């Protein structure tokens, strides 16, 4: 449907909220959010007042002399976003978009969420983090080693222990996000996803955009808060039950798993929870993409489009992020060298040795079950990748 200078648009129901740098526009019928500068908000307000596109363009050209104003082009963008309801009284066909509002945990009362996430509990979570750091400084031997992932002699026992512990810890982390979201009375859900080669559970945080910026960080950090409590409990178990091999073994798996997950939060090139905190703090909601473009300007051999500043002063925010981006890559490589590579080498050696035994031996079946674990994990990773690929088509 074409528009002209004298066209009048009617938009679907929108809710507009002021953010740090720009405005967040919510499509109330689909639950989707869009970031727009003030000039776009002024245009939307005049569209809602029933003004023609030519009238709006004249006003905006006068109001924003340094901006290039093209209301026909802006109308086309609104069409592309599915925000236009009618043109000159003629209804615009709209493909109904799936409402973005998840409903998986509405049975959890906001009061329950507020019990875990309030100013008092937040101070407690921060205190738990500090105490964990103090324990590691005083007792450095408690810092996890790559061997901690193999607490038992038989790999089939290790598989059960590691898979069960990892699943429970990831679930605890995500339930931190869920409870924090529910403390604001917002709906959410947990989905299967991946970061690089890591299969992860992800809490839908899309409704966080309906909150003011100052309330979002607690929701982003909620998983990390719960991780700190789990880590403190596991370290306490290792200190108290130092003579119990089973408890020490399981606690070692918990400490290793949790420490690695906490460190990975600082690998912000993977859009971790800490990345979203930085994004929220800076008000630059394309921080990763802009950081990659900035690195393209500096390191010409990298792929991607050269960086251009979206708003005055943005480069001052993007430049330090680009440094943290590179530091995150280095952290990943260090963790791989210190933990993943030795663990894979040990696992490969064990599988090779075990499968070389007679099929009637326990070692053969132990190695075979251990091998099936890797097949299962990579199967889940492939499923996650294919799901993301299909959703982007």
C-alpha cells in the first residue's frame, strides 16, 4: 500500500517510554519492543494527532534542522514493523505476529519473587560473592582443578554426577532470573539455547524492556546472585566435610561448574548476563554490533561493516566495550587451555583405552557409556543451532 505527502496514517496501539538515550516503543498487540530517537517519537505523536505526512515533515524539518527528514521513508519503516493500522481510512492487512509475552511462570506469585529479590536480599547476595573471594584468597587450594570433574573412579558415575549437578545448577541460575522477573509481575519462560559450543538454558527476558533502566540490572544479575549462594554453600561443604570423599567429590564438581559459569559471564562477546548489564548502563543497545564494527575500524582484517557513531558520544562507550570484547575472547582461550583441553584429553584417552578392552569387561562398557555422553551433548548443541537457524529464516 503506497503513501503520499497527503496521506494520513493510523497506528496500532503503542506504549512509549523514555529510556536513557532514546525511547522504547512497545507494540501492545504483539509484545515487541523497538528503540527510537526523539524525532521518531515526535513523528508518531503527530501521526496519532491525525496530521498528514507533509505537515509532519514540515514541522520536523523546522524542529530538527540538522536531521534529514523523510516522512515517506519513515512511513515505510513503520509498515515494515507492522505498526500501521490504516492509511487514509483503508485498513492495512496485517500478518498476526505471535504475541511476545511468555506465560510459563505466571503461577509464581510476584510476592515470592519479591521475597528473593529486595534491597535486603541483594546486599546478602553481594556479601556471599565477597565471602567466596575471601575464602579463595585464604584457602587457594579450594580453587577448582580440571580433575574435579572426575570425582569417581568409574566414568559412568562421573557422567551421572556431572550431568545431574550441571542441570540442577543451570536450573538454579535460571530460576534466579525467573524469580527476579516475577518479582516485577512480568511473565517469562525458560528455553534451550547455546553460546558458541555450550548448550544452555535461557530465560526469556523480553518483557524487561517494559521496566525503567534502573530496574533491569537486578533481573540481569539474578542468576549470578544465585550462583554466589550455591558457590558459598559448596565451599562451606568442602571446609566442613573435608574427610568425606563423596561430599568432597560432589562439592568439587559444584565449585568447578559454578566458578567456570561465573567467569564466563565476563566473556561479553557471547552476550552474557553481564553484557546486558553493560548495555543497560550505557544505554547503547547495539553495544556488541557497534563494538565489532569499531574493532573492524582498528583491525582491518576482521570481517564486518566499519563503525559509524549512532549518537553523539557513543564512541566513548563503544571503545572500552571493544577492549572488554577482546578480553572476553582471551578469557575463553585461557579457560579452554586450563580446563576444557585437559578434560577432553583425559576423556579421549580413557575412551580409547576402555574400548580397547574386551566387550565383556566393565571398563569397555564404562568407556562406551562415557562416549554416548558426548554424542548426547553434541546432539543437543546441534538441535539448538538448527532451532536458531530455523527461527532466523
